[in-house]
C-alpha cells in the first residue's frame, strides 16, 4: 500500500485530519491547498508538498478532493486543464466533498469518459474525529473499488458504510445533514424563545435532553451553544450549502419541500446577518438578534 501515490486537495478541518492519519500510518500523500500555511502544516505531519494541480493529478494513483462545494470540485477537475484530463487511466478520483446529487452523477460520467474510476465517499462526524482517525465514510460504488480503497480508508475511518451504487452515498449524506441541521435550527429557535421568556437554560437543556427532544446534534453542540462557544467544527456556511443542495434535489424529485426551504432560509438569514464563518449553531444568533436576549448558561 505504501507504493500507492495519493494526491490530496483541500486541507480544511476534515482534510487536515485525514491527511495526518494517512501520512503517519505510512501512506505516501502529496497535498495542495489555497492556504499555503495549511500545506506547511500538512508537511510537518508527514505529507509531501505538491506542485501544480496537473502535476499532482498526473502522478497520483488516487486523487482525492475534500473541498467546500460541488462547484469547487468541478472547477479543479473538469475542462482541458482540470485534474481528470491529467490523470492516468485506471486511477481513482476520490471525492470526499459533500456535494449535490447532480454533481455525483455528472462526475461519474465524466470520469468514465476519461477511463478513470469515480469514488464518492462523503464523510460524517467532525474535524475532531478526523484528527483521531475516526470519521465515518459513506461509500457509493462497486464493491471491488471499495476493497481497493479500504486500506486507505482504514487509516482515518472508524466506520466504512457501503451505501449502494454510485450516487447513493451523497443522497444519504444530504438527507442525514438536512435532518441534522433542521434539528439544530429547531432547538436554537426553542432556546432563543426560552431565553426571551426568562426560563432557566440549565433546566431547558437538561429536560429536553432527557426526553423526546434529545438528539445527537444537541449532545454535540447544545451545551457549547449555551456557553457561547461557536467554534466552527461545522460552519454555518457549509450547513447552508448542504441544506440548499438537499432542497434543490427535493424540488427536482418533484416532492414538496416546505420544511427544507424554511430551514435553508433560516441559515441564509443567519449568514446574511454575519454569522457564516461561525459554527452552524450560530443560527441561534439570528433569533437572538431579533429578541435582544442571549441564550446562555449562567456561570457556575
């Protein structure tokens, strides 16, 4: 496996942890990012500094991307100067980005046209889990391709789920993220109303967490939100993007999306109000800005 040459584009919160674990577990990984400081950090963790995108793509057996949007993936991969035009036939384009359903379908076809294997593998969990080598990978595609990539995935994933054929993994990831972010928007709205009405916030979160309102997202972020910690493990901008992809997909599928549009507009409003680079839970600030009251736990 050490002879496999891996190119990796995108050293954000998830990407940096993934690269760190690959490099420190003996894989040869060459990296690039728009932020040169992140490249320096990755090199300090054992990765190799890459040159131009075309050079990295040409030398890679597996060319991985973990960037922000479907549009960003297409910008670096398609066209005469894109990665696909430089990659070796039979190599793998590994897409860890949370993208749109249409993007995955288009990338699968584009890769086929170049004789390249497309692997959709969105991840769940947080940058903390990525740093520990404990992400969840949702894989869509042929079993043989999964087995080819499994030794790589094993260096940074705790769980690898074979969701089904190509296209199924991103669809399940978007459904998961929509439900998760809708949940955040709902309890943030409830927390803001509770604060406005003068409720004891320790009782609010304690009682909700002991009953049907309990959720994984509240377990992860609820107390931190009430302690005013908006560290962007998952940024509000990315939450807005994921819900937008979900809402657009729902509309194309011909299904009603009243809740999806409401959740998307809630995040869009919070973004417009200046909270895009904060945690997804900063959506609570949109409600607080309207009430003039912060939802917080009192100091012990």
